[in-house]
C-alpha cells in the first residue's frame, strides 16, 4: 500500500466498510516498546513513558506518529489492546480543535486508517463527554480531509456538552448545516454513528434507560403486554434475556417473533428504529430455530459495515451465553481462512456483503443448509449500489440452494426504494411497520446548532 501524504490536492475517499478492526493485520511490520506493567510480554506497543514525555513537551504530533506506527489489531490480548486504545485516546484529546485539520493532512494514508481504527475503538470504551466530543471531531476532520463532510457531528458534540451543564446551545433550522462545497455523508457512516451517538446521548441526558421501566410504559416502543414465555422461546434464551435486563418483548418483537417462529416460518419485512430491539428480533428467531448439535452454518446475517456487524455479533454472543454449542463467525474484511479449510462449522455467520458473498462463492458456506437469512439496515444497503447488488446475489445463492430458507429484511425507514429492493428479495412477505409518531425514541433529545461558517463550528 502506498503512503501518500494527504493534502488539499491529493486525498482519497475512505470506505467505511474498510475500517474493520483487523485491517492491515499483516501489512505493517511495526516495532515498539513493551507496554508498562507487561514485562516479559511478547506483544510490543507504544512506549508510554516516551508518549507522556512528548505530551509534556507539547510535541503532540510526534506522540501521535508513534501511536499510529503501531497497529492495535496485532494485540490479541483484550486487556493489552484496551490499554493501547486508552493511550491513543489520551494523545488525541491533547490536540486543540484548530490543530486537527493540519495534523490529519500531515498523516499518510495508512496512518489515517489507523487513526480511524483508534477512534472507533475509543468510542466503544464509553468515554466521558469531553473525550467523546474530541473523538468525534477527529472523526469528522478525517473524513473532511479525505473527501467526506460530516459537519453535522459537531451538533452532536454540542448536544453532549450541553448535557454536562455547559451554556445552552442556540437553536436553529436543520437545513442550516452544509454548504455547496460539502460532499454527501455516506449513509452507512450515518447509520453506525447514529447507533453510537444515540447510546451516548441516552447516558448523558438521563442515564442508561431502565429497560423494565420503559417496557411498562404503553407509549414506549419497548412496551409489550406479553412475555418471552408466551413466545415459547428456549429456556436458555429466556435466561440470557433476563441477564441482559429484558423482562418482556418489545413491540417489534411481540409483532414479529410469532410470525418468524411459526410453522412453516414466514418471510417478513419489518420497520423499526434503533433502540427498539430490532437486532434481538431476528437473532432470537435464528437462535431459536438453529440446531446447536449440527456443526455447520445455518443462519446468515448481513449488515452494511464492519461496525454494525460487530454490534450484531456482540448481541448474539450475549443471547447465546447459555447455548455453549452455538458458535459465531464474522464474515468481514481481515478475517482470514486457512488454506485447507473446506466448510465452516459455525452455525451463525454475521458479516458484510462483500466478504459474505466471497465466502459463499468459494463454497466455505453450504447454502443448502441455511435455514434463515436476515438483511439488516436495508435502507443503508440501497444507498450504495455495490451493497445492494451483493445482497441480492447472496440471497439468490441461498434461495437457489434452499427455497425454504426464511428471509428477514429490516429497515429504519420504508421509502419506495426500500420496497423496490425488498421486492427483489422476498416475493410474498408479511410486512410490519410502525406509526410515524413512534419513529423517534422519546428519551433521546435532539439539538440543532447554528454556525455562520466552518471555523465557527470548530469554535462553538
């Protein structure tokens, strides 16, 4: 991979799907010092003492360069990896907002990719409001320099700051953001960041929402009059749901699960926004129906980006906590397959369209054994033609091998284009929609920030 320095006249557009956590696994021969407190460890990492000294000397760029010379995906130990991410976050928060643009332009392409990796991992560690705002500012700046404008993120940053009791934000019309010279925001990026930011804003505004309280409120999308026992779920799944804090199904689960678990199972197209149990809906249906004793792929989930696939996988692992024989494999960039591999043995495969299609075409997955196929974030899929085409090919390969495979399509919005896309996949589905007034979660506050120009957005 070439290492061209980014500038106003030479930059590339970053594909969100490329920001997987295992990318560049074998591309970088990096050396460094052992992490503090890990004497005798084989894993090398940035020298914390050197980083601290550079930061104290206001040599922030040098400190960042050292951090970005190290690939965190080389660390297999989660504790060590988290320590490296925390160190990188400390370096990133040492910069002023006005320094970020020039800093990103001084980075090589590989360094920008690693920067994005550290930003995503830093967000996963649930940072405080100030740190979160800094990471989002870095994220926006990286995409602006590389060809994408994400100025709307600064409104979210300001909302977070307001949640911490800082001066009120000036309200303004939503169309105020953006200008003629700013490029469109990739919808896959918007979808992933919406999930991250919604979770963070919930915590900042009103603390982590109490699931049981929300489920007892008839106006909440999580409300239901039924129990999981009414759905005849496996005891192991109900136990896992209790551990996760869910006492009863949400509205989307109450409506969709009886259909998904019927005999014969029905195909569905369902609309549900983030935070209403959409992911749990199709995962519960899959985990209920698959046979743990059969060591072969039985269920496939396709999501538009690595980050979304990872989130789905995290939920699946929690739900399968008491199903020890159920195994999960990620079909994402960076996941390698041994040369002597013939067929996978994991029952649940979760991944992005490109890698999933590649594995199917290489016959790593026996599509004749797939009993359930779920396509998440359909509205994001159709925003990028490549994702849409690959999703259709995946579906067609599965149905050709097993016409009885159950198909599930989920979307946050139901535009005409979504229905047209769904029609190419599912011939006679049961359609589940939500009322327009229920499409926004009431416990998420929304803000607008009026800025006269780009610089004003940084200084807000």
